[in-house]
C-alpha cells in the first residue's frame, strides 16, 4: 500500500496534469483512513513533493523579472492572511490557474494574457489564495479517500478523458454511480463558492476592485463557449463557472467600495510574458507594432523592444529602450532592457555600468541582482559576482541566486563552496537527496576543522529532515 503523501501527490497531478503534454502517472492506492486528515506539516511536504514533479514535467517560466512582479502582487494579496505563498508561471496557452498544498500557486501564461488589467489577475490569485487558506485541497483529498479506490479511479479517468475529448469524458462518467458523482460535484461547488467569497474579501482588503472577479468569470465563460468545453460536465473543469456564481459575485462586489484596477507594472509584465511565451519573436514584435490602442501605450513599445531583442535585433531594441528610459528614467524594466540590449550589441562596459547604476536605485531587486551577476560571470568577474550574490542569498535565499553563486565559485576554482551553494539551491527546491549528495561531495574536498564541522552539521540536519519526512508519510 502506498504511503498517504505519495498517493496524494499522484492524485493532485492527475487533477491537472492530464493534458496533452503530460505523461500519465499511475493511479494512486488509497491510504489508511486513519491518516485522512492532513496536518500543516504534511500539507507543506506534499506541496514540496508535487512541486518537484511539476519542475520535471511542466514548462515553467523561470524569468526572475516576471516572477518578481507576480510574487509582489501575490504577497500583497496574501499579507492580511499571514503565511508565505510561492507563485510560479506555467508556459501554457490555456486560461488556468491552480493551488497546491503548502501555499504553491501556479498561473498559466494564457491566463495572464487573458487578463485585461491588474485587478483581474489579482482576482484570480485571490481566488487561489483562498483555496489554500481554506485548506480545500486537503479536505478534497480526505473526501475522495473515503469514497474508495473504484470511485476515485472512475473520477480520475473521467477527468483525464474529458481533457482530451468531452464525449469520452461523458462516457466514462456514465459508468460511475450517480451518488458518488453528485458527492464530488457538491464538494467542488462548495469550495468554489467559498473561494469566491474569501477571494473577494482579500481583494477588498488589498485595495483592488472586487468587481474584477465576476468580470473575469464572464470572460472565462465566454472562452468556454467559444472552445466548446462547456459540453464537459461541470466538475471536470478545474474552475466551474456558472451563471449563479457570476451573479453572486456581482452582488458581493456591488456592496464593496471601488478599488484599484490597473497599473503600468502589470502591462509591462503582461508584455514580457507575451514575448517569453511566443515561439516567433518577430511575429510578436509585429503584433505589438500593429496594436491600435492600449491602456498604457508604453507597454506596447516595451514589448516590441523585448521581442526585437529576442529576435536578434539589439540595435532597434536599444533605441526603443532608450526612448522609454528618457521619459521614465527610474523604471526598472526599462533599465534592465537597456543593459541587456547593450550587452547583446557587445557594449559590455556600458551594460555593466547600467547594471551598477540601476543597483543604486533598486539594491534589493533580485531580478536586477541576478541579471547583473550573470553579466559579471560572462565578463569573467567571478569575484565581484560572488560578493553580490552572497549578499543576495543572505537577504533573500532563492534557488536561482544559489545556482549563480555556485557558478561564481566554480569560476573561482572553489570546489567546496560550489557544492555548498548547489546543496542550498536543491534544498530550497525541496530536493533533499540532491542537496545531501552535494554536501557529501563537499566533504571529500580538503577542509579545515571548522569548515568540515559546519558541513557535517548541515548534512546531519538535512538527513534528519529526510527521515522526518519519511516518517510523516
């Protein structure tokens, strides 16, 4: 019999990875009903385990600048609730978002591009944050486990088939008992309604326009009609949208004060995502140029410059970046774009000077620090990059910062420190076995007593964490 967290992570992946690009995992076994209730530590471990598989299976947008914007928006929304959330971007054209245990929230590029303003994206994030804060996934797992393996297998199979073909999904559901189906439908509907209510409270508390939630629901409903997916049974959709949900959300929004709807930062982020998700940057550049109107025209020029840079035309990109920076000289995306364009043109000293200047404006910007450190490493300035990155990981440890720090140490010939930095990167990603492996490699290097003791202590802590995780399962 599979351990509870193992079958739970498989179930979660079934719930949304049954897409054409994903491989089908094996059906989970049902664990001991005595362990149906997930504790906070189990939810956190479950989330880390699923995220490891997500990183292996799905195309993620790892762009620090884009992630910085999404994280800032998400943390602003989550602040009234306390706790820490992790936001990530899936490079997929579908309009979707999902929440995982442990505060992990994923957003598809298709949804970001479908949002017309910042408040609509905030509405989706608030809805997903509500799913996490109300422990909906843990409650769903508990309810599904009580249903038994045959019913769970039927529901999962119907979900998987339904994503490929509505007709196949309908046929699979026909062989499942009506009572079990109704139980799952009611459970999903109840969670969605609660997430709507809590999500709108989050929007209001964070100063965003609550009416953005029903407005975006209507856009989702229109998308379902246009694509034909409205034929799939309601609970096969990850976020079933009904007229009743829209009406109730509108009624709540009417009672709330108006809030902030939009920002230039959102439209710059959206333009960047459009370029990163595009398979043809020249086509993207033309689309930005042909756009007739936009709430923030400078976002179109920024997107066009990014697309031109990606298409191998740094000279034209730099000209646009300089024009944008002249009108708004302290805007970080423009400063980064200008430096990236100069680097691509071979103007390395100018680019490094621009990064250094931008660092005076934004000393704590991880996106800037990582971009500057990357340029320093390419310029062979590993010592300066290492100093910059050591400050960054002390201030805000992240896998990306530790990976670059490992490259800096490798450039300097510091093998022990390279393994230590890689170990911390893997540990932050939840890959404890790989972290342990790098610490063991570090111990094989010539070390003094102090450094050996420090590494052994860290190794013992990670091994203890791995043992506790296994016991928790």
